[in-house]
C-alpha cells in the first residue's frame, strides 16, 4: 500500500483538496496542508513553531507560492480559495502526482514539457521547515519565483489584519520578519538566487473545513518576500523557514539527515521483528514512520530529555490517556523501547492522587486530572514494557507509582473514583464530570456521562491488579493483596453480562440503573490479557460488535439501532460533540477489535484482514497516517484530527500481537468466519 495519489486523483478537486499531508519536528511543531495546495483549515501552514515544546504552537509561515516561467509561458502553481468563492490561481491543474518519499510529501507538476518536483520536510528537534524544488526535466533553464507569506498567531486562532504592519527586513542572508515587539521572529533563507522584501496583505482566504465546523472561516496572510532563481534540469532551489538564525541552506545535507532518520526508524522496526517485518503487510511500514510523528519532547526542570506523545494533529496536545494507550504501538511495536521507558518516567512524575493527568493545556496551565482510565492504561503500558524489555530497573523505579495508583483507587480519590467493597469493582463519576474516554462535554452538558461502573474501566482495573501481582512477584514482594482483589473483581464481572441481549452492559450501578447499550467498550474485556469471560461470551461480544459496530474505518461508538445514535459528525461544536461518542466511528478501536477477534477465534489471518481494511485510511485523509474519526453512516467520511496517535498505534500494536501469535511455539490456526464485516 503506497501512500500516493496518481494524476487522475490529483486532477479531481474533491479528492486533492480533501487529502492532506503533515510533517512534524519532534517538538510539537508541524507543517500541514492539502495535496491541492489549498488552505482549507486554520491549521494549515508551513511552520507552526512549538515555542514551549510540545505546545505554545505559533503559526509563523502559512505558505510559499510558486510562479514558474518556462519557454515563454508563466505557470502559477498556487491554489487559493477566497471568501468571494473564487479559485485563483488554480495551480492544481498542473499537478500530476503526489507521493510520500519516506515521510516527506512530494508533489510533481508538469508545465509544458518541464517537470518540477516540490518536497517539504522539517528538521528534527528544530522549528525549521524546508521547501525544496527540483527540476526533473526541462529543455532549458526555467525561472522559479517563490512568494513567501508570514503570520503570527496561536495555533487555534485566525488573523484579521486590519492595519497591522510587521517589520520585514532584507539581510545579507535572507529575510527577517518581526511581527511586533517580543514576538517570535520569522527567518527565511534560500540556497541560490535573489530575494527582496515585501509587505502586502492578502485578505480573506476561505477555510472550507472551518466553515463546516461552525468556526471563523476567513483569514489574512502577509506576503513578505519573493525568492527568485534560474534553475536547470537536475538542480535544486530550496528555501528554509525558521524561528531562529539559519545556517547556509544545503538541501542535499538536510535531505540526507531526513533520510537517515527514516532509515533509523525502519531499521529499528526490522531489528525488533526480524522475519516478521519482512513478511508484514504493505501498510505496516508506512505506519512505522507515521508513529514517529507523535513522539515529542516535554522538557522538565530536572529532566530536559523528558518525552511525551502528542495525541493528534493538528489541534491536540499531549493527553495522559492517549499517551498510555498509544505507547505500546508507538514505541514497542516499532522497536524503540527507550522511548517507552522515558515516557513512562515522564508521566510517572505527574501522578497525583493515584491519577494520571488527562491533558496539559496549550497555555502551560496546570495539568487537569479528570480521567479514571488513564492511570489504568498507564499500568498496562508498564506491563507491556516490562514484558518486551525485561527491564528490572524501570519496574523497580515505577512500581511505587503503580502501587500508589492501586492504593488511591481502592481507598478513593477524585470524582467518586473508588472500589466498591461489596463486589471489588471500580466505580467512578459524579454529575458534571466526564471521566472515561467518551469524554465530550459542551458547557455543563456531559454528553456520555457513564457514571457508575463502566465495563472497560473494570476490565482495566482487573488487568491492573493482575499486572501488579506480576510486578510484585518479579520484585520478590507479596503479590497476594493484588491477586485477591483481582479475584473478587473477576467474580463480580459476571454482573456486566446481559444474557438476553448477548453482550455486556456498558455501565452498571449507575444513577438510573444499568445501561445495556451496545458500545465497543466491552471489547477490552476480551482484548486485554485477563480471564473474565468464557469462550462463548467472548465470541458473542466480538460477533455483536462485528454485526452492529464494525465499519471499514473502525468501530462505531454506539449501535445504530439505539435511539441516541447519530450517524454524522458535523456542524458547530455542540452538534459535533453531541455525536462524538454517540455513533461516530473511532479508527483506533479497529486494533482492539482485531485483537479481540484473534483471542475469540484464534485466527490470525482473519484478524489481520480486519486491520488491512482499516489501514486503507492511509490514503483517505492525511496521506501516510491515520486520522481520528469518521461518520457512523456510509460512506464513512473522514472527520476530526487528520493524524491521531492511538489510531496509528492501535493498528501497529494489533499487527505485533498477531505476528507474535503466529510465532508462538505449537501454534495451530483454527479458521473462522468474519461475521458482519462486509465493507458496504
């Protein structure tokens, strides 16, 4: 599965403007846009610099447009939509191909008989973007005029310039742009040709995606420079963009560094999996590269090398739940256990009252702790790390942290989180607070409150207790307190089963009683390495989810037959959040579903077939990565964030689980029938 679009796809505006790309720098900074070149979101731009990694992201350079003169004709390659409804220029008509070269997006344009390639990448660990043009074929040298634009605003904002005047200066090396006193300074430098400073506002770019989301859909950008060069066949013309002083631009050297990183990532994965990597389906290798998008620095006063995971691009920061869920797939399945250990230590510092932070606000405010399951996913991530690495030092260091989590959850902590001594199950929630991963909230309206004893939370609780018993045994401590608590909760898990319906209740002991809704949360009672359901019930759960929740993009968050089901995610924030967990498809759930199917039926080929269908999303939204969500109703249009950590991680983790099952001594496959998994 090659992450590319052919000429026919590029020529179709509905395709080329809907397909996006993203490159990242390991600091939280990124560049993103559409294949067509149109800006359709406030989150499109060539340099969103992370000023306080991994957040503080600021748009400094939204775009660089190119005019090309060749053989007496001028070709405008920019593609701009305006609030008036006009498309001018319409440069995508010259686009004949788009592909990823490793992680680098590459466009191919035909201008007469000349062919030009344009590639964009970021310097790792630096707020620097390269925009490179290479003349692939031309009978004579051509002239490239690159027009650079600037801005300075928060990641989530839009600019309406009014009479704003930036200071744009020409230096010996390039162009500097000072938006205002104390602002980040944008610097631009090319590897050849001439350059001149400009100051011209282009007003009312139209953002179609923001209009669909009920948000401000217009923005102004400032044209600040034109770089001009004569380029012959085989030659490069490259511009670097940064928030710091730029060294001389050497495209070949910068490309080599990017290529070396790609080779390092691929090499680590192959070294981890050996023959399994060579036999892996073609969608796995692109996901290995995509996984690196989410690993970011979060420097701490006493640990400047601390790491975290961005939950998703373009608008998420680092979230505790997302990080813990994604960690095995992002780090362990890709052969980078040192990253897993570092992130576990980073988040271990923030455990408070037994709870992991839900998220770190973009503005640097104190972390928020409104999540019941993040700490339990953290325990599972540590268990996976210990199993994968046999890392006694990490376990010794972090066992006190997970012991504290269990102690606080048992005795009681924030928001009514505590073990019910009558059955050993974990209860959570209070009015006005959203604690599970189904966490949409608009004002005071908690859309999916799930107060009581949620099914996946208790599967995770039992899993955490069993993991702690295992940890204690490894460290020569007494495992019995954990094992006894797990045994009590396992016996009580029977209360979730609804024999009449043939699946688990989503929540029990809630304010209004039990909630029998069919949701995907019960899959974790099958996918996690715990024994709380017999074989018949495991298969019944998988079959029910396959028949009613499975789609080609992932799993619906609610049964379409439920009166509360909403099959389209769209409109303003209230409408979107109202549908977020009420039927919207979540891509990340395809991974746990495949693992649950494997554990219920013991058929790796069937489980891998499910992943292959979900992996087709590699070319559906942001090319080469997987997005967040999709509509619950056909045609399951891509929605939400264009690149989501746990979407990528869950498929990698499931693939690794399947590969390990096949390698297990004495393994014999028992073929099954995929129930209810037609692609419609």
